[in-house]
C-alpha cells in the first residue's frame, strides 16, 4: 500500500494542535524495518498501541508480500478522529477493524503480546494535565518501584506500559525521541529495562536521513526482546534514507555488518548506558578534568512570559518603567551572532528594536510600586499571566528570578551550533542560555576557562553530555554541562589551574 505522508504545518494553531496530540506519522521505510524486526521472532499477531494513520499495519502488508508472514493486526488509538483521518487518506478498513478507541497507557488491553510496534505520541510533560501526570507517576512507581522524574513525557510511559505487556520471548520496536535515553529520568528507566529485557539494537539517524525532516527532534528506534539481558547490543546509524537496506538488515536478523547505508557497531551495554544510547561509541578517557572543577552552571532566567517581561528600550520608555526595575538582558541565541556579548552588541540590538531589558520587579505588594509599574502589572493580570503554569508558582506572580551577570554563557538549541560566549556586556541571560560561573573571579582565570571552553576539541565533547535534537542541535542541562569533559591538553595549553579546595582552619 502507498505511504500516507503527513502534512506538517510550519506554525500557528495547526502546528500547536499537532504538538498537543504529539502525532508525527512514521515513514514507510522506517515502519517496514520495525515490523520486520518485531515479526522476526515468529509472532502471529502485531499490536500497535498508538495506531495513528496505520503506518505499521501498512508496513505489515509490505513485509507479508516479501516473507509470507500474515499476522493479525490490531491496536489502540486514543482519538477516533485520527482513525477517520486515516480512512480519509486511503487506509483500508481491513487494517483498522481491530483497533479499539481508548487510552492504552492508563486503561490498557489485556496482554501479553508477541510483537509490539509503535510511534508513541510525543507529548512533553508540561502539556499534560496535573491529573494525568499524577496517574503516570503512579504507573511508573508500580513498575519501577519508584516514580520517574516529572519531566518524563507521555512517550516514556507508552514504552513502560508496552514492555510490561510484552510476551516472554516477544519483540518490541519503538521509535522515540532521543530524550528517552538522555533525559534526567533516563538512568532509572534504563536500569529497569536492562535488568528485565534484552536490548537487541538501537537505530539512530544522521540529520540527512532523519525520518521526520522539519521536526525538531532526534529520533531513534529501540529494538527490545522479552528475554534474558545480554552484555552487548548493536548500535546502527542510518546514513541515508535507504528503506530497503534497513528493512533487509532487520529481516536478516540484525547482522553486525556495516554497509554504505548503515554504520553498525557492537557495543557493551554498560558503555552504551554510560555514554548514552543515542550517542555514538566513545573512548573518552575517564578521570580527566571536567567543567564542575572550574565552574558552576545555572540556567538562564525563566520569565514565563518573555513578551511581557523582556522589553525593548522603546517599550520601557513608553511604559515609563523606572530604571531600578530594568536589567540589561539577552534572550535569544540568534541575537548573539558571534562568540562575545559586548556593550556594542547590546547597542546594535537596541537599534534593531530587539528586546534588551528585563522587567524585574521584586516581591513587594503591587500597591507599593510606582504608579507606572502598578499599571503595567495590572495589564499582566488582565492578560491572565498569573494563571500560566510557570508564573503561577511564583509568590507574588511578578517576582522575577535573580541572576548575577555570568562571565560566560552557553548557547544551545540555536540554529548555529552550540557554543560558549564571553559575556562582556554585563547583562543577564534568559533561558536560551546557561550561566557559567567560574569558581574564581579574576580575569586571568575567566579568560583561560573561556579559551578552554571555546576550543573545538572541548565543543566536540558536548554530545557526550547533551540531549540531541533535529539538525544536530544539542540541549544540555546545567548539571550535565558541569560534567563536560575538558581535554587535558587543552586545559594545560591554556594554563588553567584547578582552584584549590577550601579547607577549614584549625584552632590550636
């Protein structure tokens, strides 16, 4: 059956609705390989817990023509409208008659299943209601023995539920975002998986071979068996969108042989979990210097409403906001085209009409601010800002986070590669940046650390600690950035000396 391509809106309400459902259709060339692996254990049925447009059922038809395997296809889909959309796109009723409409994660069907394939909805944690998040945490706790970190998205719970329903000896193939292996919740998740299941393979994709071009995510395919854990697994990287090569690799039982389309490595499970399953094998030396020995890291300021709190000079003047409530601030990585922020950088942004001032009220009662500030805060109330998720956690809602200007910034998720920036402009950053605070404040130490961080050999280590996204973008959490390995030869060349640990004087 021909593939049913997905029309991806670039922006606006349609794109927002797509994010709310988290539905991105699996291309046929990937779905066929996943189905080939799942059915390769001899299963007579194929279960999809997030049917969507029926890509895996269509892939099963392709595999059937090639192998003669004729599994019964059935599954679950939360949205009846999605199934109607699939019918409208030409998916035959025969593929959909075994699909139940319901919530697979919180109200699952009876298992176990011999073959499970899925592209679960990618819905991030902040888009889930408090009630759903509480139910998911209870599910995680019941399976793992302890709740997962609250930043785990819905796709993680689809994986947990599906594995719990996988038949002994059965096979599961899931296509998921890389944060499934890199998020703060990943260590506890993978301890559970690696103790009870066998990881056969992880399939990753180069940016040119991405299954979801135009979507800002880094997908990978997990191939897991309901069997005794093994000490090694295969790590494959698709170098081109060659569906035949990937499908044949799966049909042949995942041979550990590279090809022009697939780069394949045999890796130890312990190394893969330590490095990150979405990341290539590494031989980085252990025990070398890391960033936390020289600096601490914090995220930039989260306003909760940049359009309200991050102002242009013209806006601040029109609102008559006094200077005592304004801080110099940079918000977007694209506003810093180079590797330094200087007063001239901020002046250029001002001339271009870009926001450079952070409206930063303190915690006093609203009626104790100057009249202009009171009026502006009242405007924020009328806009419904106090009810926004992040802002609602502040007391009072308008009290802004505080940061001292960091000497070094780290920019991530920009369209340029991730990079370290010397902050000579004296401003504070918003959440497009991380703040790097050297342990010593003298200029010589700060400059030496910046030289080390700016070195290409250091930047090359970022994938070891970051979460990767589409197009090669990397996001690194503050605590993870503190573990960034610094090449010893770069540290030595810059003359960077580790600060001595403080000691307590003894009174004799």
